[in-house]
């Protein structure tokens, strides 16, 4: 049985990788309905990432393909995310947030802001960063730099390092 009726998770989901999959699978494991905030192109620009990012449409397409393959499309709702908080500051039905260690501080901020608005605080479910072959966390930056693939396997020129 699922623990929560409505769970939220957010991200850029660029170079959709194993870490993203683990994060989303946890959200669907604990939530009957999962609200996925997908960062808009405008929000990504404000983040000043150290690499280019695929367009919202490309990232949305990959996300939808994963949800379909997982068989959870009917319990998922994808919404554009224009800031770090999305509708978590207004939606009274959200009960939990699923985050990685990297984004846990944003979840804590969300709860502080919800308290100020007299909204119930959310249960924060934090997952560990998924390690690549060399035990360092899988990240879009490492993938974009050609160090690892989306599953966390080291690419040839990094094997000897």
C-alpha cells in the first residue's frame, strides 16, 4: 500500500539518467499520485548550469517515455517548474516531497515557506545520490563532460584515471 496520496518531485531531468530513474521510482513507490515539476527553459537559464541543457520539449519527451515504460503515466502529472518551489507552496493536497541529497535543502526551504503560509509541512523523503562505476555520484554534468554514460559507466578515456 502507498504511504501518501500525493507526492511531488522536481528537476531539470536533463540527460535522463539512472539517478533520475531511482528518484522517480521512489516517488511512485510511496505515492498514489505523483506531481512532477519539470524545469522550464527560462528557469534552467537562471540556474546557470556549467553545460548546455536539452530543451523543455526534449526533456518532457524523455520523461514521458520513462513514465510510460514504467507503466505509471496514469498516476503522474507533469507540470512546468518556473522556480525552485512550484506549486508546493499552494497545493494543500501534496503530502510528501521526494528529493536527492543534492536538493534536500530546497525541500527544507519549502517546508519553512509552507509553515509561514499556515500550510501543513511535507514529509521529506531523501534518496542517496546514485553512484557511478567509480563511486562518485551520477550527474548530468559528468555525462555532458563525457566522463560517464547515463547508467554511470565510465567512458573509455576515463577508465585509466
